């Protein structure tokens, strides 16, 4: 199973294994095809399907298999084909300055980008319906976030301690933004804050690839 694989101690000079696509049989999901490797400071997530949901570990870290090398990671690229970002998957990757997510993503687990303190921009892919709890928490340098109109709810602990947040780009209209369900603190804080600029559908040029 993937749990058994993750319990193995793999030394850092076994990059050929780490680069490979991994197949697991755990009785529930017959096979999972998600791989990863680090090259020139970039963490690549390859393959297709759902990533595993990970857990917080010790004071600062997660149970993700790349956690012990997170100080090497300057950029994160999830390749097209992955459909779910695991909980706390990239949590505490505090040297990563850029995170690129593909359009194939439809869900993101809680705490996925927790304490990614160096990113300045984050684009949530169209198709994601819920911002689970603490996806964007303690991202101290985050200035801009792009939220697709598919998002229907924003759960608690998002955007807290994002002290540099200045711009929220929402792919829908202002009226659609106001219908998004969320914790009273998170949603109302963003909606009423005079320190955060909010851009809606009529500012299409701000959405770039969206």
C-alpha cells in the first residue's frame, strides 16, 4: 500500500526510484499513479489521479514523502492529470516561491499550502468547489489569490496571517462572490476589508489564463 511505501527510508541518492511513477494496491483503490521528484530546486508531481492526504508532523512539517527535503524546494509544479491535492501536501515548504497547479485539479485538501511563507501569488484551478480549512494559512508574503467562479464555499482559517494580501481576483461577478458560503470571519473579513482589493468578472484582463 502507499502507507507501507511511505514508511520506507529511502536515501537521497535513489533519485531514479523517486522519479518513477508509483503504483499501489490497497484494496480500496486498485492502483494509484502519482510520482514525484526534485530537480534544480523544483518539486514535480507527476502522473494521474488523487494525491494522498497527509498529516501535520511534529512542530513544523508533514508526513508527505518530500517533507525531509522541503528546504531544497524553491518551486512546486503539479503536472496535468492530478485531480486532488492532498491535505498538508505542500505545508511548510517555506522556501517555495511559486506553486503551479493544473486545470485537472478538482479538490484541494485542508492545509495544502499551510505556511508556504514565500509565495506571493496563488491561482486556484477552475473546477475546485471548496476551499477547505487552512488551505491558505500563514502565507505571510501572499499578495494575490485567484479564485474561480466554481468555488461555492470557503472554510475556516483561510487567509489568516496572510499579512501582505492585497488582491483577490474572483472569476465571477460581485453578486456571485457574495453568495459563497464560508465562515463568518473569513468571508466577511475579505468582503468588507478596505485593505484588500477585489476584482470581479468585469476585470477579465486580470485573470490571464483563466
